C-alpha cells in the first residue's frame, strides 16, 4: 500500500512499538495496516465422506474447490455454510478448519475448510456461479484438481492427512 485509503496522501514507513515498521499517513496521523480480502475454500465431502465435489467455473476447463469471499460482518464458518448453500444448494452438516494461506494474485487470505454436506444431489447447482461440477473419489479428486493451483495445494494437504490416518475432529 503506497497511499492512504482515507485521504490519498503518500504513506511513508514509520516504526510502531511492538509492531515494527508500518506505513504511516502524516495527514491522518495514523498507521495504515495492510488491507486484503478474506475468502474460504472447501473440500466438500459427501455424507459418507468418501467423495469430494470439485467444480469448474468462469469458463475455465479445470476443476477447483468451492470457494467464496467472506462478507463484511460474517465469520468464516458462516461463509462456508452460505457459499455451499448458494452455489450447490446443499446444507453443511459438519465443518473443520484446515489451513490458511495468503494468495498474492488476488491479495486474498484464503481459509481452507473441510465440510460434510447432507446430500450428493446436484439438482440445485447455481448455474450463475458454477459451469459444471462432479463428485470424485478421494483418489480421483487429487488427480483431477487444477495442477499448480492453491486449491490443489489445499486438497493435496487434506488428502495427505487422511492417508496418514489423521482424524479430523468434527
């Protein structure tokens, strides 16, 4: 961030006790901490937890995880429930936080969750947000996720924990 989001003054670095060097606005006389978006992504598991739903969207021919931005005033867990309901027409019955990672291309902090849904029905998919989707076995999901993507990184980590027998505390 080079300019103050309130007044537009060019920021300069200034030391703040217990924080280090932080951008500072002389006009507003305040420190300006980094601003970024926050989003969630989900390994959406079937009720039996033996399949993962992957989606294609935005005209791209690659499978990714279901994801969406956190709205102002909303916590991450509520975002997971809302996005799964809006995009898939399914209800989340269980969810568990997995890992977070900053995604530089969109200046977004991604929070990854695993969630279980109430049904495998794909009858209520949002055609406005999803081009296509498909349930995959755990092995097939790993082979079909977009290579080199953050979604792939999250899925690979999730599946590695499953293979090692790490229990998810639902």
